[in-house]
């Protein structure tokens, strides 16, 4: 395929925008993704407390299982949201679709922040939490695919890997912010204050991101509509008929990344509290470290993919993480301290983040522009809904069933191997992107 043909089909182009406009564009696009992962971070870090507030009739182990299970329920709606919102993006434009996801995500977050507890309204409380998580999951299902597509399509020539990597850097920034808020609240508030009202603060604060994001995105609406004037009339049918193999490949790539992401970035604080028996405020430092590392390291992965082979960067970082994760868990179990926890999490998060930064552009380039949002949303939401959303539930169950505290590492290893196999079926478009 000639370079000009590839540009027409896969959306490669040279941007004439000034650098400040591009930086604003990256921020406007990724702010919705940031809200999603800020909420996920806060929910993960308060999983033990939320279990007590909404599932008090169960044992401590069952409370945690129900809490992280409810966390995972939101991911069930992701494939549906991915398909619906992806089709909206491919038919009517990226910006309208992203605005829809941001508004509905904020509504779900506000519902959780204002939710009465089990002690106040009984069984209705956990039911409403599940509904809120389903709303969040529906909106989040389309957010990543659509925003990653737009980043890839707006990137200047030779910088597509760097631009798409900010999708994952925003997740790191959100995890960092959520961790810091969790640390401050758990450290400075009494247990009674934290249980009565403190846990609501980060959820309600997160809602304030939505108006900012909607305003920023509105500034790019006209140019986005003009650049994507040619739409797919039936994007889902086209994807299923033409891109089935690419969707399966993308799904397997996502499985390796999302399993590592939800264990290393989100689960480790819960693991430190429940398994290592570390204090809640100090255990949250693992999330602070992981978020900061991801914010810095993800763009490095994107830069490396622009300079070298996309597939090579993704392969070696995925292989390294798969090899390191079990020794990391064994070190934490042998020396269960905050210092060891943060060291291991920092190393694993660095390798994972560079891999995530390289995977973003690989995923986007698997699909042509006309159906990219639908296909990418379907693959991403499908992989994340099971292997990411339920990762905490699965490994919590694995630890209880096997009695092995290293079980989470084996979960990441198996998923990582699947992604390594999928990399063999990807097409490296580094040369075309320039």
C-alpha cells in the first residue's frame, strides 16, 4: 500500500496547527478519560470502606467481594456503550460522542457521591450503586475508543504514538489525584468522619471536571466535524464484516494491558490493606507512586514508538512485565513494608506504562478511520469489561480459593502471554506514520 493510500484509509496526515492548540486539544480530549479513571481510583481505594457501608450484613471477606464485584458490574455495560457511542462517533462526529460520555459519566459519579448507605435505605442502597456503576460503565465504554481515535487522527506526522500515549498518561494523572485525595482523607479524618461523609468528597469533586471538559471540547467542534465529513453509514456492520480479525487481535492486546493496569495501579492498595495488613493511609501511597509513574512513563512509550518499531516496543515491555510481576509479589510478601510495596509497584508501573503508551497507537492503527471509533471501542470495552473490571474480584477470589497470596501475579502472567501472542498478528505502521 502506498503512503498516500494509507493516509486516506487510516487517517495519517500532517497537522498545520500551532503547538499550543495541539496541547489544548490533548487536554480537552483526555479530560473525560481522566474523570473516568479518577472515579475508578477513588472507588478502588475505598473498596473496603464501601463494602462496610453498602454490604454490612456480610462477612469482611464477602463485603470486599461484593464491593469489588459492584465495581466490576459497571464494566458489564461497557461493550454496549462502546458499540453505541462508537457508532455515534463514526456517523455524527467524535466531539458529540465524547460530550455524551462525559455528561453521563458525571451523572453516575454524582449518584454515588450522593448515595444513601445501607443503614439509611436498606437494600435499595446497593441496588442504586449498581445502577450508577452501569451508567458510568456505559459512558466509559465509548470514551476511550472515541478519544483515542481522535488523538490518532489529530496527531501531526511522526507524533501519533506520542499523542495517543496521553490517553494513558491521563489515567496516571487521575490515579495520582485520586490516590492523593484518598490519602489526605484517610490520614486527616477520623474513622467516623470518613465513614459518615469523607468518602463522598472525591466523588462529588470529580463531577466538577465535567463542565470544564464540555467547555474545552466545544471549542474544537467545528473543525472536528469538517475533518471527519465522510462518515460510515453502518459502522457496526462494516466492522463485523470486514474487521473481525483486527477486533480479536485488539481485544487480546487489551487483555494483557488491562489486567496489569487494574492489578498494579488500582488493586495494590486494597491488597496492602487486606493481605499485608498495612494501615490504609500508608497503603494508599502505592497508588500515588503508580499514578505518578504512569503519568510520566506513558508518553515515553509513545515517543519510543514514534522513533522505533511500535511492535518491538510493545513486545519487549510486555515480556518484561510478565517476567517481573511474580518476583515482585514474592518480594512484597517476604518483606511486607510500605517501602517495599512502593518500590515494587513503582518498577511494575513503569514497565506497564511504557507498554501502555506503545499499545495505544497500535490499537488505533489496526482500524481505518471511517469505523475506527466503533471497532476500537468494541475491542477495548470488551477486554476491559471482563479482564479489567473484574480483575479485583477474580484475584480476591483466587487468593481465598487457593490460599496463595501471590495469585494476582499469575493472573497478570496468563493475560500477558495472551497479549504477546496477539502481537504477532499486528501490522506495524511505523514507517507509514513517518
